C-alpha cells in the first residue's frame, strides 16, 4: 500500500507543468537521438547532461530518463523504413521490420514496434516499481563482498554478452578499470599515476572517458568516412496501424519472454538495451514457435527485439536506484547526474528521498504514454531529421561534447582528456578492441576496487570470503561459469563442425 | 622472398598496437610498485589493484603479439560487434562509400579539434566555436556555403545564450584583446 501511495504521488509530480514539459522535451530529444544514425542514445543523454545542471535533481533525472526510454524506440523508424538502424539496438529490426515493410506492411510493422515498445516498457516498469523497494531493503544488508560480486557480474557480463575477441575485451576492460585508479586512492590516500599534476590528482572522470570514446571517436570515425549520407528511398505514406487483438494474442508468448529477457539483462550491470535486443531476438530465433518465419518479415522478430530493448530501461533503473550501480551506459550518465547534484543513489535513497524515486518511476509510465502518442503521430516529421546534413549535425555534436567535457569540473584539461580518449576510442575500433568494456571499467572501477580492497582489509586478505558468503558466492560462481562457458563455446563449436564434416565424408 | 618479407611486415603491423600496449603496461606496472603510503600490517596497499590489472593486460597482450606474429594479419575477431557496425546491409552503393576512408579528412578534423581546444582559452568560446563549426562542416565535405556560415553563426549565438544565460556555465572568454570582443558579444546578447 505504501508503494502504491508513493507511486501515485510520483505520477502526480510528473504531471506538474514544468516536469511534464521537460518530460515531453526529453521524449522528443530521445526520438531524434534514436533516429539519427550518427548519434546514439547514450550520446544523446551525455549531450543533454550539462543542460540539467541548473535543474532540480528530480527534473534532471526525469528528462535524462525520458531521452533514454524514447531512444530505445526512435531508431526503429529508420530501420523499418529505410534499412538504416538509428541505434545498434535496432539492427535486428533490419531482419524482420524492413522485409515486412518491403512486403507493403509498413503501417503494421510500425504498429508492432510501437506495441512492443509500450507494452515491454510498461511491464518492465511495473516490475521495477514492485521489486525496487523490497530489493533495496535486502540490499541494506549487503556488505562489500556482495557489492564486489555484483560489480564482478557486471564486468564479466560485458565480456560474456559481447561479441568479438575475448582477450581484447578483457584488455579493454582492464584498461578501463586502470583509468579509474588514477588519482588519490580512497583507502590509503596514496597518489597513483598523477605525475605530480593537480588535475590528475582529482582522477579521470568517467564522463570524460564516455564522451571521448563514444561520441568524439564516433564523429571522427564518420568524418574519416566522409559523412556519407544515405539516399533515402521514398517511404510513401507513413502511418502506424496497431495489430489486431487476435494477432496480439497469438504472440503473447514472445512478448512476455522478451520482456523478461529485457528486464533481467537490463538489470545486469554492463549489459544494456543492445545486448537485450540481440539476445531476445536470438532466443526467439532458436526456440520460438514461428522461428522458421523469422528473418523474412515476421512480427515475432520485431516484438522480440523492441520489447526487450525498451524493457531493459526498467531493468537498468533497478540496480541504479537500489545499489548505485548503473545497469547500462545511459544509467551511468544518469548516475553522473545524481552525483553532480550531490545525491548518491543506493538503498538509502528510498529512505531519504522516496518522493524523488517515485517521481522518476512515475515519469517512466507517463513517458511511455507520451512516447506512444508522439510515436504514433510524428513518425514522418521525425524521419525528416535524417535530411539534415551529417557534417552539420556532427559539428554541433562535437561542440556540445566539448561543452559537456568542460562543465564536468570547469577545467579545460578535461576537454583535452576527452579529445585524447576520442583518439583512443578511434584507434581501439581500428584495431578491433571493443570500447564498451573500457567505458564500463572506467564507470565501475572505483566501486569494484573499493569493494574489493575494503573486503580484503575487513577479512584479513581472505579472498575466499567472496565464495563462502551465500549471496556473493552464488553471484561469483555464476559469473565464473559464464566466463568458462564463453571460453569453451568456440572449442565446442569447432568440435561439432569437425564431427559434422567427418560424418559428411 | 618478397611475399615472406611482406607477410612479416603485415604480422609486425598486426602486433604493433599490442606492442605499444605491453610496453606502456610494463612502464605503469613499474610505477605502481613505487606508490608512497603508510604500510599497515599485511594490507595489500594501493599498488595491488593496479598491478593486478596491469598484469592481466601484459599477459593477454603478449599472447596477442605471439599469435599475431605466428598466425599473421589482424587479431582474430569472431563476429563483428553489433555496437561497432555503422550501417548493415544498407545497399551496395552506400556500403562501398562507407568502406572508403579519407585519411586527410581525419587529419584535418583532428588538427582542427586540437586547435579548437587550444585556442578556446585564448580567443574565447564564442569566436572559437563559430570558426570551428564552419571549419568542421567544410572538413565534412559539406559545401552549401550560406548554410554553413548562417548555421555556424546562429548555432554559436544560441549556444552562448543557452549555456551562459540559461544554464550558467562560465565558458572561456579568452585573453585580451579577444576577451573584450567576447564580452562585447555577450553584452549584445543581453548576457552580463
């Protein structure tokens, strides 16, 4: 009952004029960020962060969350209409959404996407509201071994759930964790890798790393390719048609499975909407009832991908608010916003600031409703955004990055560091080192080290404590098993191929 | 002989980035052994965590170097990362264009960016941003001149107004005489 009354007052707060206006602005910006291929939703949240400094904390978090939610949906338009994924999240939509559109079912494809986004988002948000406060109460009993285990799960998940060379992913992760050690050590007060400079004594802010490696690196990489603008096909009359009740009912299994996958993956620190989208599509392709039709324009392909992507938002907000550990790149930026306003999210926030927490929850529900309305009516004008010359938008993105970097600590050295990380990110991509683990390491590094070192001090360097305590033990073993399975997978696949080829002979 | 030499060059190229990484990691590992702190009992010390990470980097990067030198070429990548893909299956003509690289544009853009960050403290945010926006659009092969200069001007004015008057971020004003010019621009925009 208490949760319900808090939730209702949260909704009322969201509907206040200023907050609601900011929410609508956030949804529109998120849809635009989703539509533009050169601008990811993480970049969109990062670029708006400086604008939130003079805002009230609740409003700041609400506008950033609104961008996050809408960004997981906006990129679907261009995937379906023009075969251009606005976000990496929407790559699976190329496999079913675009073919469905080519068959003349554009309106239906857009309808399925909207239904999946709203439905998945709402269901995950319900889980988020129901689970957060009880989980926060349990989290109050967590000690440093449990925190380390959860962060370890997050760090390993970015390797396990990612693709590409595992060695390079681990190196990238270790580099990110190492960046987080620069500055004055929390526990011993020792200066580490500061080279006697004042700015490095303050450490390297993870926002600098994020903006540099994601935004700046992306723009310079696209500059190197000459900002190629796609020739947009004539999309014809663009409208959205919802599926019928019968069609919806026949796909309820896909919808529920994808919501669960999206919510859980969203809650795992380090994973995010992209991973959720791909995993959900993969699961449906492997085990779904209509798996043979997937890849040819099946609604299941749209529902699996989009539901999981938007559901991951609700999932990602749970560890952010209950533990202070971001569940995704966007929530990492939102964590930055909290810290800039002097608030540390974690289990105690439900005691000290329940109004703020439930206002954020309320904004997710209201935001989904606003997104449904705007998404239904504004597809065509949003797609017009693609007509903007990429050189023009990229120039402004760079300047906004510089402003964002400067405002972190009002110091030009952060901007220099951002440029350096931009170059680092560019070269990492050129030499096939994944960037996501580096960024995640920079974000979770301080939490990981503090939890690990404090545990070692408290338990006299007994590293087995991570495995002997029940909760941390289970999480650590899960993480290690998933790494071992990931390492074993190529060997097992090779043996299977060899067995199949010898049978063929 | 030529092909053996070429193959060796390719392998060395493939291992170059890893080589730089391992040398840097060894240097920082050495630094991590020299952190000053007050030793308390058998505690691990501030160098433990960085050394652990650097050790992992050194070992894995050495493995990469050995594999690159033995197998040759770029390190193995199993599946291209979803997050790194720009445009997938977007049509043959576009794909060819996307694959083309223009290193000169990269160098120009990079130099402009470095110049922007260096000069922003000297000539001020307003002037620097105006020229950077225009220059970046030209570097990006955009050639509608009126649109470039108008959007740069309008964009700069908008950003100055928004960040200084609305968001209250104190962006660099530069040094004299550019500082005077910046303050004059601010006063024209009604920014005190």
